[in-house]
């Protein structure tokens, strides 16, 4: 049989076949490109839609913040290298009708502590100081009996036990004028420690005053100059520093307070030297965003030490930063407050999200606004600022919410009725009025978006409450009897004979505050009075210690069986002062 010969068109057919395959490949390639292009357009469309939706939510939130809280100030929200939102609200200067712009500078108060912490970490990195050495190595002039107990670590993490100079009577008046660092330190250097260093955390600006002085002693530079050269310049922050003339500069917002009548008034001028390394800086939203970005690199500090700085040393504080985790988002932040200004600088570091709120209306809750905006970005639960109408309840119904609620081993919140109105008071803070929104749910008079919800057991008895602000919450449990007294007064209230009580009366000159505390015996009990205050009943909780009913103050007697009482120690608001009995 003869072999079949290939068809004359065989090569042509193969050519067509190969061409067909090529065309298919080209078609697939073209389609793939089209698919990629279409997918990109779809992603962009979805992204733009999501971005647009969030922009609308942010705009609505801020519009409500203006109407409800009277917010004036600037806001910046960023993710990664992208600024998602940047805006100014209200007036920078009401008298001049000068509108707010994002470039305006503000006093940032305690956000200054974050800068001071970075400076200390830089000096540690350079081997110029040791975190575990006592401050006696760096502050030769500080009383050695205290300096030999406290390390730089204790100062950075607020675990030193040094009282906070800001709450010392008379300091607020002094803060209106320039003051030297040594004068600031003199306010607290001779005060007894509140506790042994390292025992617990108590926020105190005195710690960061000392850190500023240590920076100067180690470097030979003024603290402000060091911050400028080693933090601000490398981070491209041209609008951050200490401005002694801030009150007359057009590039600054004017700070405002709200009077009891609801009127807006210019805040009194606080001299930046009084805040120093704890609260003396001013900045704007753009510069703080620059710092946020710098802390993802190594231009101002190595990543290893940035991580150390942002690691919790106490339950909620690292070195110069608050540390928390909310709804699985890690937060490092710091707030600030000074007359006429409030601020919040939030860094959600695992999400590369930054939220900055600077307000020149002192009552606008910058922290609440920042957290609400973060919730929008994370698509977490939040409430729009609103003005709520209270539900009416009787005083008898309100009584079941009264009590002492324990937050942790030393902190508590008291719910009590005053003048037929329910108040919530956290330990040493001022009482805040709360209004019923519904059964068991209340809101705060000054911030309707922060709620307090009471929870009951199976028998219908109240056992706890939860404070909630957007996606942040904390729980406090009702305690009674001896447990409540220990939390409130540091011990269980005892009884003493009239003779024992009468020998403790007298007038005691309290130093360094300079006021006279009058202690008198009346109707079987001791009462204390200072200035034009009402008489506060003194409750004996040990042989030598008395608690003042309704206050966190304590009076501790120095007793000698063979001698009359000649002195007391008066403890209040984190300060321990000596009282000498007047003849």
C-alpha cells in the first residue's frame, strides 16, 4: 500500500492552528488585562465608595460635635502615608472672627510627656544614662534620701511616688508667670513619697519635670533646645516648640473656657515654663502626624527602643504613652489639657492609623471625639454626639443605684444622690451629674455619649455598672459593708472614746500649702474645717488615722502617750503635707 501523502495544505493548516492558538492566547491575555483593569476599577469603586461613606460619617460626626459640644479646633485622621481627613472647625479667635484653619498651633499640655520620653530613650540609646540607675546619679541637688530610691524607669512610668505639683494649693495662681525649673522642683522635692517607688502607678507631672532637668544635666542643653534639635528637626516638625508669646501670635488658636452661665470666655494665660518638660509644648495637627510617621522609622529612635517605649510598664502606661487594646486594636496615645485647650493624640499602631484632635474649647471632650472617629475608621460601634432628653424617675427609684462600686484594688466610683439628683464620682474626681436615658441606663450631663448602665443578678438586685464610650468600656462592681469602707477610707471605721477624741482637737498649720486646718469635737465626733469649707466628719479607721467623710483626704496623727499632740500629716489629692499644732 502506498503511504498517503500529506495534504498540500498541511503546513497551512498547522500555521492556522498555531495562529488560532496564538489568537486564543492573545484573547486570553487581552481578557486577563480587561479582567485586571475591571477588577481594579471595581476595587477603586468599592474603595472610593467606602472612603466616600466614611467621609460622610466623619463629616456628620464632626457636625454633631460642633452642635452638641461646641467643638472648636482641628482634626486629622491618617492611615499609613495617606491623610484621610484634615479640617478646622469654629473660630481660632472669636473676637477677631478669625476662622479656624488646620495650620493653627495649640498648647498640647501633657502630650509634651511623649516628647520628653523620646528624649530620654535617645540618651539611653547613646549610653548617656541608665534607666535602672537612681536619679541621685543625675540630680545631685535633689534630696538624697528620696533620690537614692527612685530610678529613671520609675519617673518615666509614673511609679516614683512623688506627689504631683500641679495639685499643690497656690500653684495654679503661680502658673500665670514665668518660673524656673528649680522653682518648680522646689514645690515637691521635700514632700514625702506617696508610696515606695515601684509599688504602684500614680500619674504625676512632677516625674517629667525631673526628667527634663536630667536631660539638661546630661546634655548641657536646655530641654526645649534638645527637643527641637533631636526630635522636631529630624521629624520635620517646624511648628512645635515652647512659645512664650503664644497669647499674642496670629498663628495660634485662642483658648476658651465655658462659664457656668454657658458663655464663652477667653482662658487665663498659663506661662509655658510652668509646664516645662511635663506640659510646656505647643504644636499643630500636621506636626503631630509627622511625629506619628517618624515613630515607624528610625530617624529619631531605633525600632527596638520605640518598642520598649510603647510596652506597658503598668497596666495602662509605658514610657510617656498610654497603652491599651480596644476591640483588638492596639492603642498608644496621650492626651493633654491646659486652660482653654484639650488635646488627644491617638496612634493605633498595628493599623497604622493616627487620629489627632486639638480643641480650643476646654470643655469639648477631645478624647471622646478621637475615639468616635477611630470607631468610624475601624467600622466599630459608635454613637453620634447628641443631646438626649432624660426619662423622669423618682428619688426612691434612684436610691437603688446608690453605692460604692469597685473598679480595681484601689480605684472606685461612688453613685449617690445629692439635692434629689444622681451623681457619679470617681475617687478623687469631681462628682458628675447623670441622667436616666432608660431603665438602668444613664448618660453624663456633660457628655451625653458616655453612658453608665447598671446590671442586675437573677434576683433583680444591682451588682455592677459599665461605663461605655463608643467601643470603650469598663466595669465596676458593687461592694458593701467593711469592703466598701476599706476601699473608701483605707480601713474599717472604728469607735473612740470622747477623751481620746478631744485631745486631738486644735488648729494645725498645713505646710507647704499654708492654710490652717481647724479640728473640733462636736456631738461625739471630730470635724475638720479649712477656709470657708463645711465641717467634714472625721471617721477613725485606725489608732492614728482618720478619713474625712465625703472626701479622699486622710489625717494621720503623730501620737505620744506622754506628750500632747503636736503635729499631723494631711493627705489629699496625692499630696502629703505636715500640720503643726498652733498654740
